[in-house]
């Protein structure tokens, strides 16, 4: 990624911030496209959590970006999933050697996704999705890049918040509201599983997701059951 032109960055952010009155899908699509043009990354995308707290592809700049997001949605693993679960920026400089995400490595490399940066998108400080960028080769993400892309993620969050408040979020409305309503319960359950089973946050979150699917319940219901009883619910007969 080249040195960032602060004037171009400011102008782009101002333009995107003014899109809050437009259709939300158009606004986030413009944001994803702007990221690629401004930062000259190989691809960019946006994922938003659904009512099962699973991240799903919303917008992508190209086929590889969409594949990167769909792979993580399917597996519940990857830099962007970790950014959402941990509520912090996740940098992966080289997926060929990064030991953290073995479940997505081969699929990422098949699509030439080598270095990835996942940035949380937040509403009222609550993560509801991620802004994701990648290069087709290894790249050490520096602090200036993280700061600039985090500003973009803030603009996306503001756009989603405005759309939700104005009841213009369409199909995204239920997803966003669910994430806001139940994030604290789910975070507490993740922390409980981490301590009880000595898991990392992403593994604890995936256990909640997998249990919810197997029990045909929502993730928040499983999380609340765990906190109330100290155990995951038994399978339904």
C-alpha cells in the first residue's frame, strides 16, 4: 500500500459521510469501491453479522473479495471473523505462514488472498461487522494503514446507524438490531467458555455457533442458557 495522501483521504471520507441519506446498499458499495481506489489494495469487502451472529458478505469489490468473505462465513474462521469476535483490528501479513487460521488458508490462497486486514465496523461501540481488505502478495500492515482504514470503518458504521434510525436499512435492520441487543450476552458467554474450556475467543464463539445450529436455537439463546446453567444445552430429541 502506498503512502496515504491525507487530503485525498479527507475528501473521500467527506464524500462517503455525505452518503448517509442514500440507499444503504449503495452507500456501502461506494465505500468498498472507494477503499480499493484510494489504497490500491487487491480487493475490499464488507461483512455484517446476521441474527445468528454469523458474518455474511454484503459488498465486495471483486470475485476474490466475495470468496474471501464467503469462506469465512462458512467456516467461522479467519482474520475478519477474529476482528468481529475480538472487536479489534486483525492483521495477517502472509496467510501462507500465519498459523492462526488453518481452516481457511488453502481456500484463501486458491483465490490469491495472501495478506488480509480485518477492521471492526461498530454501531454505538458494538461490532456489527467488518471492513476487509487484502493483497495478492505478502504485506506488513502498518499503523497508518490501520488508522486510515479504521476511519473508513467508522464512516460505514455511521452510515448504517443513520439508515437504521431512519428505518432505511431494509433487510439489514433485523441483523443490526439483533447484534446490538445481544452482543453483551454473547461476549459474556464467550468469556465463560474461554475460562471453562481454555479456548481462544474465536474457538469459543464457533462452539456457541455450532451448538446453536445443532440445537436449532439462536446464538443468543444458547449464550443465555450457558450463563444461567453453566452448561451448553443438550441436543433436542
